[in-house]
C-alpha cells in the first residue's frame, strides 16, 4: 500500500482510534494479503495484520510494511493480546462483514471499548483508482473481450447455456485470469428476460436473444461486460429494443462527469427507455462501481444519494426485459475523468448477429 493511500485511510478514521477490517477485498486493498482468513487493524500509528499459521509465509511476502501476527487463538482475542489495540477506546468494525456471533465475541474480548459499526471507510478510499489499479482493470477487460470474441466463434443452435458458461470460465483462466468475477450469465430466449439468471440446460436457438454477461479478476481487480447476441436472423422486435437500449447507453456515457449525482446519471438512461414506452421494463439500476469488488460504490440507481467522483471506474448497463420474449443489455466499464467518460471496454455495442 502506498504512503498516500495509508494516509488517506488513516484520515478517514476520523474520531475512531482504530478500525477492524474484516472484509477480504478491503484487507487485500490495504495490505496486499490475498489469503482467505485475516484481520487488519489500522490505527493512527499502527498497522497490524493478523492471520493464522497457514499463511505465515504468504503474509510475509504479500503484506510488506505491516506488522504480522500469527494467531493461535481467535483473531479478535489476538487483536487484544498482541497489543494492536493498546490504548484504543473507540474501535470501528465493518458492519457489513461482522456476524452477530463475531460482534458478541468482540464485546466479550473488548468489554471497556466503545464499538462503532462502520460502512464504506475503506471502500471510500478505494473508490478512486490509481495507475496500477487501472492497469489491472484494463488487463482484466482485455481478457474478457478476447474471450468474448472466441465465444462468438463457438455459438451454435443446440449448444446449452451451461456449455457456453463453462467455455467462458476455462478461456478466461487460460488467458491468465485468477478467476471469474462472478458466475458467467448466459441466458437465451425468454430466459434472457431474467437479468441475473444462472446459465442452465436450455439450448440456444436461432432468432432468439442471447445475453452474455461475464468478467474476470486480474490482480484482485474485476472486469464486467455484457453484450446481446442473436443466432441467425434477428427479429424486428429484438432489433428495435436493442436500438433503444443502445440509445440509452450512449446518453448515459455522454452524461458521465465528476460531481453528477448518481441518480441523475441513472435518469439520463432511464428517461430514454421510458420515452420509448419501456420504462417498466428497465428493472435494475444503471450501474455500479468496479474494482476489487465487482459491485462497489457508487450505486447508480434512482434512489442513490451518492455522487460520481473523478477517478472512479463505473459500469453503464441499461437493459429492457420482456417476459415471454427475452431481454437486451449492453454493459461497458468506464473511467470517470474531468472531461467525462473514458471507455475502458472497446467492443462494438451493436447487436451481434451470427
């Protein structure tokens, strides 16, 4: 972690004496540690990584600059016994990743400490991406784009959705990805009207929409892209709704700028779709932040209170979903610059007809 990032994270503590970081992506962001078990303790003058004996050597390689403690008991007990929380009276914990059982254990271990539930402290620091982070994001995007091109060469009527998803996973790994960002979404025909349906046993058919939504992780950072494909002749209805979604997508990209409220960015696309008579068929938010998590702040939705910041990477992904027919979604990854949107994805956004 760079000194500037560490300084920003410590500044974000505010009146807290310490923050207990239990989210694995946040631990990775702060320390570089990629193990599956750990606790990072950040105070105004200490930084301690606690893990177990499985990760003794790995943590030494990855968490340079952090004091490492190998726990033989529970990580919260070790946070106390190691002196990591010495003198701390007000300690924040990540409320989104601490279970009730863990909270009760904290209360038992730290009886005289004021425990403060927190949200978004590390995520707020991580929202703005530096050059190294952008390089990793771009590499992940390039892998997913390459695999998308390869998948187009494989698609044929009779192929099952699960087969397509398996090919995506295999090919992204072969290109150097750590793993998928999420289980690839491959839905066809009427199932493509289900925005986050899992790939199933349904066979691809000519003349129907196929939604391909997938991404991969490189160095902890995720890509996320979606395109809509049709085998054979695309029906007029599919071409029409794709044109509406593309118009909405382009309008949103044009609206991206630092300082715009996320709900206004969402509205820039939603108004296009509503104006074409499909407002009730755009059933999810316009997008989200992208980085160490495939879904991170800001949430770009009608109810969002967040503001789009320069240096953030966000997705733009409007869609229309028609029951008994199918759906269309177009998703790109975008860097917010002071001049507006810089596209990180380079795939054509036109309807792909094979």
